[in-house]
C-alpha cells in the first residue's frame, strides 16, 4: 500500500478518531494520533473462541485488590473460579468486539522527541488488548502429576488442562520514524515474539528475527509475513483460541517443544481495533499504574514443580512489561 492514504481513507479515519474517547489525544500531535489509528491492527478471533476480550473498567467491577498495588498484589475474582467458568454469561467470557459498541484497545505512545508538531516524527506505540480469562492447554500427564511425551500423537496417560488464568494482556508494538508507514512491528505470543520490518515493495511486514523472552523450552516458529487487510491496509493478525497469543497467519502454531504445546488461529469475529482505540498514559487512567497481578493467585500446582499449575498466576501489569522498542539515540 502506498505511504500516502487516499483522501477518502483519510476522511474516514479522521471521523473515527473524532468519535473515539479524547483521553490523552490532546497531549499528542494530531499526526501521531492519526498514525496510531491508521495502523491499528485488524485482529481475528478464532471461530470457536469462548473467552472474548473485555474493557478494563468492566473487569475491575468483578475483582478486588488483595495485597495492595505492589508487585505482590493480586486482582482476585469475587466469585469462585469454577462457578464463573461454568457460567457462560459470566464476565470471564468477555464480549464480542465485532458487535455493539465493541471492546476498547489501549494504545500507549512513547515519543522519541519533543511534542511539537514541527519536529520530525519519531515514536513507538504498543496496542494493549485485555481478556478476562486465558484458557489453559491440555497436557498429557502420568497419573495427573508429570508431563508425559506422546507416542505418535497418542497420549498414553491422562490429559489435563494446565495454565489457565484470570486476566490476560496481549500486545503488539509499532515503531514510527517519520510520517509514513511504521518501520518495524513487534508481535507477541506467550513468552516469545517476532520483529517484522515494513516492505513497501510488497505492501506488508517481513519477518526479521524472533526472540524468546522467557523459557528454555519455547520453540516458536513465527510466520514470514504480516499482511495488510483490504481495503484500508490495517495489519492483519490472528488471536489464538483460548490463549489469545498473536500470530501473523491462521492455522496451527507450535510454541513449546516439551510438553508439545500449540496455538490454533483462524478467521472468526473481526476485532477492528481502530474503532474503539483509547490513548493512555503511564499513569492515566489510574489502573495503568497498577503493579500487581491482573488475576487470581496460582492454585492446583505440582508439589515439586511450582510453575506446573492447573491455574496459573494472573499476568503482570503494563508497568512491568519491557518495551519492545527503544528510542534511537540523538544524532
């Protein structure tokens, strides 16, 4: 897609931007705010997804803070987890982002230079998506205690669900150096991620490298390209069923070697994130500054392997996440 947007696209996006919440848009230049919305992703949920996204304010109505707002704190559901999971209308099941008013996405912008519109643009933005629940993965186990390798795809033990947790933050990041398309993209899935670079000739993003942020058994294989969705040219991503990790293509994606874990992604409900994009700051809204975990404490853990749990800790909040891009040093 050409760097300059057609006039009709520009008018549509400006109307959408005007209809979105004002929050911190006034602190950003109009050019930055426009680019953030122009390149916000189209995220496809899996056709069989049961745990949909939700706004943070609605989630906070159903949890209570325990342990204060330090890193030792947790946001714990008012009701027992089993009863919430059994109730298909509970808040853990979220809302369909493609219907009604949709579900907001939270965009955190970091400028690499001053805030004046007369300076060359240089900034990076992270699009944060929140889900009230992340479904665990079925694992083949020996007597329900230890992971057991499968024999030609068959489990000779018992399959149990491990690793589900209340609260789930997913994200992607874009780096802008100028007023054209983003130069780079970072796509996150579980404890790994991939860096893509924009290729103007093919109108898409091409895989440059990938990383594992944590876990020696992580073995992801990220797709080679991120396509731009017609007709507006938003980056097209796919949220995995249950776990919501982001992938650049539909299909099956293995990410852990032992036990063998994989994601399934496909075209279900479309989440057009630019329609309810909320620009946020480091401490506003107030929940942005929360440093505890966004969910219940772990439970049902193996006595000799504390990280092997039927229900894991809720995820850490945005303040404890490492930025995927840093500002280049001044010349």
